[in-house]
C-alpha cells in the first residue's frame, strides 16, 4: 500500500485520490441507486406515495448521516495511525468504534418511532404525517445495518486500504433492493403486496445484508490481524467523540437544512414536495462522486499528517478539492441542458414535473459549490480539524441559507424554487469558507 510520498507532480496526487476515491464513489452511486429505485417505483403508485416515502427518506438520511458522521472520526484516526506506523492502535479503534455505533442506534430508534408525532408538531398535514410515520415504522429496522455497514465499515475499511470491497457489496445490495422493492410493492416473486411500505422493508433487509457482508470481510484474511479482539477503551472513546461530535454536528447543520427545506415545501402541498424529492434524488446522485472523493481526501490527508509530511497533506487536499468541483461541473451541465429528460424518469407531465425541472435548473448553480465544500470538509477531517469547520458550516447554512430559503419561498412569488435558491446561497458560502480554512491551515502547517 502506498501511503504517501511528496513528488512534485500534481498529477500523482490526483491519481492517488482517484485510486482510493473511485471505488468509494462507485459504492455511493450504488447506494443512492436504492433511493432512486424506491422513488421511481413509488411514483407508479402516485405523487402522495412519493411525497410520504420521500419525506421519510429525508428524515432517515438526516438522522443517520449525522450519527454516521460521528463514526467518521474512526477513518481519520485510523489513517493517521497507519501513516505514523502505529498499526497496534487499530484494534482498539475498531472495537471502540463498534461500541459507539451500537450506542448511537438508540436515538435513531427513538426518532423513527415518533416520526408522525414530530411531523404533526411542526405543522405538516395530518394525512402526510400519518403516511410518513407508517413508512418510518418499518424503515427503522434499517438502523443497525446503516450504522454498522455504512457507518463503521465504510469508515474503517478505506483507511486500511480495503475500501475496494465496498463497491461490489453495495452494487449487489442495489440489485437486491430493486427486486425486493418491486416485489414487495406489487406482490411479485412470491412476496406479499405491501404497497408503498414495500421500499421501507426492502431497504431494511438490504442494509442488514450488506452490513453483514462487509463485517465478514473485515474479519477474514489479513484484515483479521488488524482488528483482533481488544477491549474498547474509554480514552479511545473520548478521542473518537472529540473528533467525531463536531463532524456529526457539521453533517447535522447541512442535512437538517435540506430536511427543513423539505418541510418548508411540504407546507406548499404534495406537488411541491414530490418535485423536491425527485430533484433532490437527482442532485444526490451527482453528489456521490465528490462524497467518495471526500472520503479519499480524509484518508490521504490523514496518512500524510500521521507521517508528518505537511507538503503531502496540502497537495493531497488541493488535488481532491479540484476533483470534487470538476466532477460536479459535468452534472450541472446535464441539469441545465436536459432537466425534462431527467425528471421524466420519475414523474409524468404535470405540475410536479414542471416544478421539478425548475428545481434542477437552480441546482445546477449550487452543485459545484456542494462538491467543493464536501471535499474540503473531508480534507479538514484528515487534518483533525473539525470544530471550526462546524461553526463555519453552521453560519453558511443557517445564518445565510435557511433565512433566504424561508423568505424566498413564503414571501415572494418564486415559490418552491425560492427554497432551492436559499440552498444555493448557503452551499456557496460554506464552500468558500471551508476551502479557505484548508488553504490557510496547510499554508502554515507544522507536524
């Protein structure tokens, strides 16, 4: 495994980032394919099913991404330990991370069990709140698989140069999800006809299966020696929480912004919410590329920090940020040139179709910034810098982004598009702040 070097060529850092990041990005695309499948098949039932299932998915993603963010500290600490040649620290990091994953499941179950009551409390229509609560009652069984598979293993395996396995396992999961989702909605393949609840059951089964496969892989072969049983450590738990809580909080201020926008559009009715779900799903597909690059940036910068090579850390981060922005340019162009073709995959012509095409054009403006901020945040995590990035993200999303979204949606004639213009302002602000933070920190970095 090539941990780091400091060659003059910028292209070397780009190629190493691609080597690590490409399988992770592909796995993220396979993961999001499950959501695309769910949305497309719910669309065959009707806009109300898309609205309820989409809102439940937004709650699921918002909650689990935040909790998985806490576990992302495992990746940074493991990468730094490997870069420093301290592989003996890996077992206690792994088993303490597993214990943390189990603890973090508790608040997720509480949230999913009270979904309907929470939606009613924030003023969502009773019919929508009830349907969404039903969906969450079945979707909650995906929590163990999501925390152990998507959270723990996806943080640890790339740090030990075993991230390649995540793609084939996730791809197999996406195929299984399609079969189960279609079968459970329509009562095919000998499965019960569960209607719009089907995707929730399918997701729970698939995430449990993929988590089991990744865990089995982690505990076999040469990897087993890296994670031999060791009693979890209170000191390691503190280290994970010290680094991980600000990461989770950073994810929280971003994902809850998107959730708040979904709730905001829910006030406009199911048409706007269905359009939001389709547009958001499309943007999420594009975002998986920089998300994978962000994970690679975390690992590569972490390796360089562990090896006390500040030049490699800076170059690795800049290469990754450049790749993240470039990847989103292509997707932004597609959204500008052919939004109707994309939306037509999910919705028939009508009010929701028209609104979704407008949202995709707005998304083209902020996609590049979204890719840049995601990768910059990953590079900063590799440095062990998580507290200040959280404050910067909170400012950009909730001081700039949401107030703009709220005003433009409810107090102008822009309607649903106003919410996404607010998202654009928030994401552009955060991209500038986080990139500036990384460049400033690494310009004077001493290890």
